[in-house]
C-alpha cells in the first residue's frame, strides 16, 4: 500500500485505522475480552490496517498493555499512536502537562507497548496550569531522544467552553498555532463523521494548508452510523453512551433518517452502512484517516474494506442532503 508523509509521521493513503479504546474501556464492559481483542487487532493488520490508536488513560493502562501483547512479532506491521496528558481518578479525569510527567508517561507507555519507539505521540489535553509550549517542548525532546517519531494534538471537542460567536475548533487552532512554533505538528485528532462534520469548517483546512494529518475519531458516531443499534435498546451502566444525549431512545429514533440514507447508498454498492460512513470520511481529503473503534474481528475487517469503496457524485450529494443530527452533542 502506498505511504504518504504527515510531517514526520507516515500513514497509508486511503486507509482506515483501528481505535483500540473499546477493547478495554468505555464501551460495553461485558463484551471486553482479551483473547477476542488480540484476534481483532491481528485481523485488522491482516486486512491492511496500519494505524493502531490507543492512550495511557484507556483502562487506564490496560489498553496499551493489550496493544503491546498484540504486536509481539508484528511491530513492523503497525503504526502505533498513543497519548499522554490525562490522569484517570475514581470519579474524575484531570490534565497533567508538566514536562517531568510527560517524560515519565512516555517511558511507561513504551514499556506497556513493548516497543522502543512510538510512531505518533499525542497530547490528549493541554493542562490549564502549564503553558502548552512547555508540555510540547518536553514532547519534542522525546523525538530528539529517539523515543517518539512524531507529535500530534487531540482537538478540544464540543464540551469545551467557547467564546460567543466562535467556531467549535477555534481554541484548538489557537493551541496548534502556539505549539507549531515549538515543534512541527504531524497530526490532529478530532471527531469527524457524517453526523458530526464540524471539523470540516476550520480544523481540516488548517491541517490541509500545512500538510498535517487529521485522525478522524468516532467516524461511525460511536456505533450509531453502523445501523446496528436499536433505539431504546439501552446500554450497560459504564458505557459512555448510557449518559450521552444523542443516545437516548428519543434521539436515536429521531436520527434514523441519517442511517436510512447511508443504508440506501450501501445497498447500491453491495456494501455495509458502516463502510459508506467511513468512505465519506476518506473522501474529505488526502490528509484524513478515519479511526473507528471496535472490539470484534468481523467489524475490524469490514471497516478496513471501506478503503476500497468509491462513492459517486450522486452518493455524496445524497449524504450532503441528509438531515442534520438532532440532539445536543454535549
């Protein structure tokens, strides 16, 4: 598969990544099994997936341990992305961007991942108590030391406080402009999907203008855009969707026209609804890499197949005409 450069990082052109978080954190705990997760990662790699995305906070720590086990003997097949900067407590999550902590966090991630180098090291969130330039400078030192190949930043999402009249990612772009003066940004991770396209407004243009990659998080709308979720089905108590405004029975029912539109296109192509949703993300530009999360081999292989689906002008027009998603994303 042809490869392209995202600054210092390298990812496959037109490929789909694999978000490993659901395998051990945040989604349907009863379905999280280590042996299944290992098979899922291996199946994804066999299907051509290269990017594996994780973070030290997922678990916490268990997700990196899982990825490390999965990559035994297969490290050269994968582009490994992990994150630092967030600490998980019993009832809270706090940011820590102190340079000393960043260095220790990287060393710990390397041990858990059982690797000598992290391909893409991302700052999960900036610490409001530490200038982001100091945190980014410590991360840049890790590149110089050979522990990290490239740096990325996770965008501040919908829940972040915003100035009146500002766009969703204005604060993220301000952070990017600041850290770019310290060391090049190779990738930005932000939510992007058919029902959450806000990154197209200003964030993707910022990335495209600078040759920076956009890792599209939640490209399947946390499972909703696959068409496999039933309104009112309920979620396990610890599943993030159990408390999410777009996953109430009322909102899931109200947003069915979005899924129905994707399904009509899928039927024309002999594809799945999920593949159409991922193909749409891939069509947003050569710098965009969707990173859907899954726990199952079947879905990992199916998602990888989206790279071979070419949407027509008619398909794209139909998707553009779909109703906007209802319900707050906050």
